C-alpha cells in the first residue's frame, strides 16, 4: 500500500455493491419476468448498487494528481479493460449471436456502443465523470457541477442512457470526494451512533420505495448511506467481512467477468424447470451462484496470465 491510506470499510462497500450487481444481473426476463420488474426485492438490489461504486470511486479520487499521471493511471485501470472487453463482447456477438439472443451483428451499433458505454457502461461513465470533475476543481466548482447534474436529471427525462447515467451518478461521485475530505472528522461521530443511523436510513430506504418515484434517485441515496453504515459495523468484526473484502478487492474483475458468462449461466439454469411456484427463485439462485463461480475461475486465470492481467486491470 505504501504511504496510501487504506479504508477497509470502503472495500467492504465495493464488495456488497458487486454482489448486488451480480444479483441484479441474475434476474433475466427469460427466467421469469415477474421477478424482474416492479418488485421490492429488485428495488433493494438495484437501487443503490451502482451509486455505491460511484461514491467509493469519488472517495478514492485523487484531486492533486497531475493530468499526465491521471491519464496514465486511468488508461491502465479503466480505458484498456473497457476497450478490450468491448472487443471481446463484439467477437462473441459476431460468432455466437444465435446463442446470445442479441440479434444479428451490426458493425455500426458496435462502434456506437464503444463511444456511448455499451455493455461495460460503468467504466465508460466513471472515466468521463473523472475527466469532467477535474475541470471543476475551483472554489464551489464541485457544488456547481452537482447542481447542474441534478437539475438536468430532473428536467430532461428522455436523455440518452449514457448521458442520463452521467448526470445521475456525478453527484454521488462528488459526494464521495466530500466524504473523503471530512472523513476523519465525521467518522468518530457516525461510529458512535452507527446502529441508530443504520436503522434510520434503512427505514428511509424502505419508505422511499412506496412514496417517491425511483427516477428521483432518492432511493439510491438512502440505500447507499444505509449500506455504508452496515460496512462500518462489519468493519469492527473482521471475520464477518473477510468474504466481502475479497469481492471488494476484485470488484472490477468480477464486474467484467460476470457479464461475459451471464448467458451461459442463464442457459444452464433454464434447463432446470420445476413444477413449483418457487422455481423462478431457485433459478435465480442458480444463475447467481454460477456467475460467481465462473467469475472466480476467470479471475484465477487472469491472475496467472500476464496479458489477461493487463487487459483486466489487475
């Protein structure tokens, strides 16, 4: 780690986030549409998952690094994995389109997806946010950028998907920056009342589902804060957080890998159809477990091959 300060609770937060992401992607409509839409369980899983990643990324964002070092670092960590796995997805689309339910191959759509986010939109949007935020490093600049993004999100509801994600998640990223600035001051206070805060934001998160439209992303905010307090609690019990720490450490690789093998996991799970009302839930657990297992195998292979380490951000 060198002289860089390590925040174990942040690793736990990323661990929870990546598990929620895999859970969310384990709910494909080809298994059971009723499990995918308008359900409270899906709200719990999907509402805060990506917001947690953007808060964590903002927390770790270095405000003082030079442009040269910034670009070099993000080239290796974000841009190379994004382009490399975009190319892999394109190749899969070209040769296996009949098995991936993705329709016929279109070169135009593939190129457009490269410049608009596509499958690995998180890497694309995160890099874009980091670049834009660097241009607002002046007094009240972050506040101004957050205000602009919030206003645009509320006013323009039909923005392209990548633009919508940029405006939705930039305030969370900036929130992570502000939390990092004042973390040493606020951590003792929130740790003292962490159980009270955890319960309070849990209730707010649940109530929001019933009274506030999800498009206002208030649920994302309350869910992210709730899980952050959960991580502070787990952090004090290191044995409980060992598994989450592992997933948090390799969250980028699990994010990349599980999207590649999702179709295979779904195909295997679809073979097991039971005459039971719980069949869809059994399939859900199967897809989730297979995605985690295949992603783990992929990670172990990536660790051992230099080229794969390079393109996967290890």
